[in-house]
C-alpha cells in the first residue's frame, strides 16, 4: 500500500510504471487471498470435550453394530451362505478406512477454507472418488471371503460367490453414497458451529460406517438370497453395473483438482491395512481359543485405540497443510488423548458388563492390567502416528489419504496382541474367576 501511495506523487508521464506497480500489488493481494486462513486458537478443554463426545458416539455406534450382528446372524442368509460371516469384518474394516480418510481429507479442506469457496467441486470429486474406491474395495473383500470359504472345504458354489460379490458391491456403493453425504454435512455443520472437524469427523465416520454398512449388507444379502433362487442374472447385473461405475467415477475424480492425488495414493494403504488386520485376526484366533472372554474386549480396545489415533493423525495432517508449527511427539493433543483413554475404556467395559455381553468379571486386578494394555496401545499408536504422518509429508505424500488405514490396522494388531498378553498375565498370576479363560 505504501508503494501505491508513493506512486500517486509521480508525474503523469510515468503512467506505465504506475500500471506495473499496481499490477504487482494486485498479484500479491491475490496470492495472499489464496493462503490458508490463520488457525484459530483452540482451548484444550474445548478440544477435549469435543473429542470425548465424539468418542462416546463412536463407541456406542460400535456397541450397536455388535448387537445388530448378534441379531442378524440368525437370518437365513447367514445360516445358508456362511461366507457372509467372513465378509463382515473385511468389508467393515475396508469401508471404515475409506470413510475415515474422507473425513480427514474434508476436515483439512475445511481448515484451508475450501469448504467455503469450492464446496460443490469438493462434493462432486469426493463422492465420485469414494464410489470408485468403495466398489473396488467391496469386490476385493468379496473375493477374499469367497477364497477363504472355498479353500478349507475345497467346494465352490457359484451362486454363493455371486451373491457375496453382488451384496458386497451394492452395499459398498450405497453405504458410500449415504455416509459420504452425512460426512459432508457433519463437516459443514461443524464449521458453522465453530467446532473443529478434526476432533469429531473421524470418530463419527467410524461409528456410522460400521452400523450403516452392516445393516445394508444384511438387508441386501437377505433380499438377494430370497429373490435370486438358483439364478445368477440379477447378481451379474449388479456386479457389471458396479464395474462400469468404477472407471466413470474414477475419471471424474481424476479430473478434479481436490481428489486427483487421493486417487493416486489411496489404494496401497487400504490394501496394506487389510493385510495387517489379517495378522491381527490370526492372533485373535489363537487367543480366543484359549481365553473366550477376550473377544468382546478386543472390539472395545481396538475401536477406541483406532478412533484416537485417527483423530491424532487428522489433526496433525491439518497442522502440516495449514503451515502451523510442528508439535513434539508428546504434544498437548497426545497428552489429552492419553488422559481420555481411562474414562473411555471404563465406560465401555462397564457397559459390556451391564449388558452381560462379556465372559469376564471386572475384578480390580483385571481392570488394572486391562487399562495398562490399553494405555500402552494408545501411546504406541500416537508415537507411530507422529512419525508416520511427518514422514509421509516429507516424502511428498498427503497423510490425509494414506496414514489412517495403516494406523487403524496397526491399532487392531497392537490391541489384539496386548490384550492377549494381558489375559495371559492374568491367568498366570491366578486371577482365574469363574469366567476368565473359560
């Protein structure tokens, strides 16, 4: 502005210089307008309340999904096509990663101001991106379920395989449509209410993702099982329609400036996460055979740990995108999340006891050792999250697209392993109540 004022004192014959200087000032103003808005100061108490409420919602969504699975497992389709059981954890895990990366991505866009200026472009790009990813992920999960169901018995049923593929593809597509719109609404509403979307979006995505995907899968599989009989025409139409949708949505996402990088980077983390989670499944299979009470607590420790590390990664990624000063490993966010482990775990393990859903009495020594395992799991996850997110950023990758699938899968692996050790220690020191290790 000083340059413009000085230019007004210059003679008339220097108009060309004035035009050049004014143009330069205009360019600087445009450049400054493209900078991300200055981050608002966030009170630790406010952030803690927002996170804790979202963790409670996510936890009760997880409990609701568990109760729903307990109900639908008696439906005919689950009894006749037993491979649906194999499909459930694979599809829920893969879909959960897609929704949580979407939530993390949109939270960063909200902080960068893109929600205000490019909302329609963001909606179109991200809805097409998750459709493309979800359909392929659904097909991949179904293929894995078919293979796992076929290999032990050596019998392949084409009707079961087609039903699984069609159910998975259709469920993934519908769930992505519904959850994608909900997540966009959550982000926009959070911004409007001056709530940090990084604190609430990923846990809400996790809670709604499991419940919505399981409900849709059960309903669609049941409908297809009742209607197709011995025909594979309807499942074939569904699968072909989904596979046609993939390149169309993929092209639109690639042409969108906000989703091109996510389309390039998003595949390897999701598939790698499935492999890591499978290792956790092998550990769970071993521990459950020795300690039947471990299964229900595995859902809690992994769910809470995964939600906490997703929030941490989302906040850290936003800090990098907005140019904020990097915190240390033991940042205020890390400390805040560690503090919330104890009340979160206590609420849900007592909820399990109240619902009589577990097989283990909550003795003081059990709570002490279980809490030690949960705290160690979250501390390790948050430490890994810091180095992983920063490392991806330095390598030119967007952590919003890549970090969360790895971290939630590691959460499953660490949680299951540490819980197995905890039960082994309890059994070894003689805390053998009437249920432990039963």
